[in-house]
C-alpha cells in the first residue's frame, strides 16, 4: 500500500437533463465488447437494474433495467379498475342475468329484494326480505344472504355469525350506511363472515371488521365514504382480513386501515383518498403490530402516503404505487410519499418486491428506525411539486433511510428523481445490482454518520455528484459512475465521487470506473480514500484533494490506477484545485 499526497493546481467544467415518464431512461451506449453493460477496469462486464426476464407477473421489461406495468393508458372511471396485467378497465364484478348473480343458492340461503312489496317476507325466494339486516338476523351461521338489485339504507351488522353476504353485483347492489358514527357494514363479534359483490358507501366508515377470523371482502366496491374505506382492527378481539379483487375509491382519510391484525390485499385498487385534514390522506395505513401483504394491486392518486407502515411489517409485491402528490389546489399539502416505514417510536419492516413506485412528490420510499428491503423494483419519476418540507425548491428523493434504518436493495432501478436517488442519514444502505439514472441532485448522498456498501451497480447522468459522502463512510466494489453533470439547481460541481470529512469520513474503492465527470472524477475534502483498480476516463480532474476545516486529505493506493481519454493513458496524480465541497441539497 502507498499513500498518495502529491498535489498540483488545475481547474473544472459543466452540463445535463431527462425523458418522458413511465419509461425507464435508456442507459448510455454500451462499451465495445460489453454489449449489455459497462466494462470495469480489468475487463469485467457488469449490468444493473431489473433483469429483463425477472419482471413480476403483470409487468413487462423496458429493456433498460426497469419494468413497466401492463395497465390501461388512461385512468379508469368510477366503479371500474384494472390491476397489473390488465390493459383494459373493468367493473368490479359482472352482473350477469341471474337475479342474485353468482350467490350460492343453498337450502339455508336467505334472500333479499328491495323491490318485493308483499309485506309478508320470510326470506324465501318467493318472499324475500327487503332489509339486509333482517336476513342476517334470520340466517343460520354459515348461510348465504343473497341480495337482488337495489339500494339498501341502514347499517349492516353480522353480530358473530359466519354469514356470506352476496350481492348480484356492485353496480346494482349498494349497502348505504346512514349513521354518522356507525359503519355501513360491521363484521364483528366472532365468526368468519364474508362480503361479496356489493357496493358500500356512507357518511362514516365503509366496512369495519374486528373480532372475526378470517373476514373475506371479495369483489366489493367501497366508495365516497365520510371516513375510512375499510378498517380491520383488534379493537374488540383478534381479526384477520382478506381484501380481494376489490376497489376502494374516494374514501376519506384512509382507503384501507389495519391495526394489530393480519390483512391481505390481492388484485385490488385503492385510489383517490380524500384528505381528512392536513397530512392524512393515505391509501393504506397499518399500525401497532399489524401485518400487511399487498399483491398484484394498484395504489394511486392519494395526497399523503400510498402505503404507510407504523410499528408493523409489510410486503408490497407485484404492485404499483403511483401519482402520490399533495393536494395543492385545496391549500393543504400532504406529503406525497410512495411508501413509508417511518415512526421512530415503533420499528417497522417493509419489503418491496417486483413493484413500481412512480410519480411521487417527497419520497418514493422512506424508512426511519426501520428495515427496508427492495428487490427487483423500480422507483422513478418524481413530481415537481414544492411542499413545505421541500422549500426552497421541489423535492423528490427516490429512497431515503434515516435514524438507524437499514436498506437492502437489489437488482432495481431508481430514475429521474428531482433530488437524490438515495439519501442515507445516520443509517446503513446496501446496494447490489442497482442502476441509478438521471437524478437531478446526487445519485446517492450519505451523511451524518451514514454508511453505504455499493456493489455491481451503475450510476448514470447524475447532477452535482454521483456518490457523495459527507461525514459518512462508503465501500464501492465493481461500480461504474458515468456522465456526472453540474447541478441544475445551482450549476455547480459535477464530481463522480466526493468525500467530505465533516466528522469521520472515508471511502474504499475497488474495481471502479469513473467516466465523463464534468468537474472531478474523485474529490477528497479532508477525508481518507482508498483506491484499488480504479479507472478515471475523460474527466478534467481525475483526482482532487483539498484541506477541509483544518483536516488534510489522504489517498491510499491499494491497486492499479488508470487515467486517460479515448484510449490515451497518463499517470494519475492528485491535484489541489481549490474546489469547493458540494452541498447536501434535497436530502434532509
């Protein structure tokens, strides 16, 4: 090992921008002899992003390290939806020709028809009930309550019975709550009730489930509720809920909420949640020991969070979270985050697998004091919306981990963030096979004790800095950083890697390629950097070292270094060019 401390004077340079939403930005042309990726020093070829054959069901490869969901080109109208793999909008459930739809007709079935006018109802097919609650009260546990077309006002309460409530179809059967403090449908006090093929609306909660295991909510439309759409909680006893092939739209405050229970959401859509007050307009919230699994679903057009996880565990798989933005027209903000595991008082864990998070405002993904695992997923296309948290300029960080959180991200793509691709503050991030493209400010910034371990990854077309360590540590192994431009925010910098010694700061680089940086390939501000088998190509200042806040810089060479451009080769030497250190813009 030898320490490089030589210094020469030199200068800097400039450039940068992006492409249309919902498609991954195309990577720069591949190197000759490395048709699918980037050639590193020593000749090894690496690729990054989601492998073309690894997109989840309902998604297609964009051949640029990302996946795109197969969905309709335009948003679905009220009462219809689509999930990944469905190119056309469809109703929640078909109506068919039968009076009671697909409801099982069994000896114990209780029939309901609002149009019956005989006045002598007994629940038979000839003399059906006209009120749903009457049918539930008369039903044996396990029996079907079959409902014909009509609107049925008043709350429905299963009261411990394992009844199967089954409408003809959601577009023809509406259960309409009327109480200001009573759920439209309450599945509670024991049993395993089911709800199929109806619409639910009302001035309070749409569907509330507690002390029931399991509850099945299948092909149900919940809409225009004055409070939460669906709430599943252990308030009165243990519960578990399954929401399947359903649509929750225009609920108030929360589309789906769960507390202390297990809840699964399958092939469903949760959208257009209305803000109940500032900062409460979530698609899904799980809290206090809940367990959530979302598969093959779409969470869209919410103003606060798409998915919020507090003191709970959650899995988001094969799903889409998009168009999450503050409601600026109403004068209220919201946060506009895609998915979140954040409450420092309650450690949470969130796994995102085979999913796309796009068109968010503040953060695509964020975790504080929690565990975040991301596999085969895409985070891209932040909205240019200025919020109170983002002053003085628009925010839009791809992935943020803070306050002791951990991030493990593999074979994924982060693209077109308005701020950093990654922000790591006092937390730990491991990236393996990750592609980061076209971030306005920094592909990745770690600061205030953050630590990053980046392997087999590619960073292209970042603004300001590709990898920025400020009072943080980082290991980069088999990494390519290309085409780093000055920041569009202030027109400054353009460093492939910058290490700033605010407190302990260090970087270890091995088998790294730094190409076409506008200012410096690697700038060192009073920190320690270890270099082994590093190539600096077509960069005005390959290596720059600056004394910073009284601390001198150190470079330790552990392997070969190469500098040059277009096939030329020159000795790599350290220059002191009086460069200013970058600023941490956009990461909080």
